[in-house]
C-alpha cells in the first residue's frame, strides 16, 4: 500500500445553529486524511481500531466510496460516536458518547492493529496523535526499518503552548526542533530557527511536517484533484 493513515474513525452527528441535524456521518481527522489522499489515489489504507457496530453508522458511505477496510481491526463492541453542536457565531461544542478514553483506546495501536503489515511498500505514513511517547517510539522504530516519509498532525489538545516542551521531546527523538511558520494567517509557536516543525496557537489549524531526514515542511498547496475522482 502506497499511503497509510494510522488512526481510527468516528461517526459524527452534527446539529447546526438553526436546529437542523445531519444525522450520523463518518468523521474524525484520520478519515479526513484518508479521503483527502483518496482524491488522488486508491492506494491508501486506514489502519486502526474499530467497534463491532461501525458499519451501522458509516457502512453505506464506506461501501459507496470503495474504502479499503483491510486495516480496520475490531477491538471493542462500540465504535466512537460524537455529537457536535454549532452556535450562531460558528463556534461549536462536542460530546463523545463513550468518552475520550474509549476514543483514544481505538486509535491505532501499532502492535494490535498490525501496522507493520502495511508498511513494506509505503511511501508515506500519516498519524494523528497527541501526547503518547510510547506510540512515537514504536513509529520511529518502524521508520528506521521501512523507508516511508512520516507526516504528523498534532491532536488539538496537544497543540497548545503549554505542551511545547513535550512536543519538543518527541521531535528530538528524530533530531527536529520547532521553528516559526505561518498557516492561513495563524501565528505558530517559535522555539528555534534552525529547523521547521509543527505547532500552532489555533488548535483547529495544524502544520504537518516530516519527522525523518527531510527538513522540508509538508504543506498542502491549493490545487484541484483530477475531475474523474470524487468522494461522495
């Protein structure tokens, strides 16, 4: 598989400020990453933990968009469910039905979800993760074994100024330190000018950067996917 996303997927029920609701829809940062990559290629897979009932809430969408589910590993009776509520000014709150601990438990576990099986031919691995040093040690060990490029999207509750020292500890495992960048006008934290990386004051906006051997920041460039490809 050319591209691998390590994470999980939830079902989100979105209620807008006017009271209308979407019902449950597939969601979560890892699934968004997968669908973005799939606009360009079918050679992408999501590897992570799922609940036995995940097809109840997202099965029709998964089948319609031909999502490869060979990396979906059932590890709990229930798949994460979220309720999201928007306010008039555009801000929103969310409630995770089974709790944040349940959601995090189903995030990709490199051993339980057999992440290694998908990496021998991978060009890139995308991870969405917060403060989890053991996870990064496992990922960096795999990176030393396989030649993929690593893209890290920092989880929102970790992308805050008070967590900068913990972020640096993780980045230092691969020899990277934070440096100033801007993304859509948001100010990024600055610690060191020597190398690029990854932290923003706005938890809804994160920069993705490689953590192995390449000092260039990986950032999306505005462009349009091939007209023949579509996620519905």
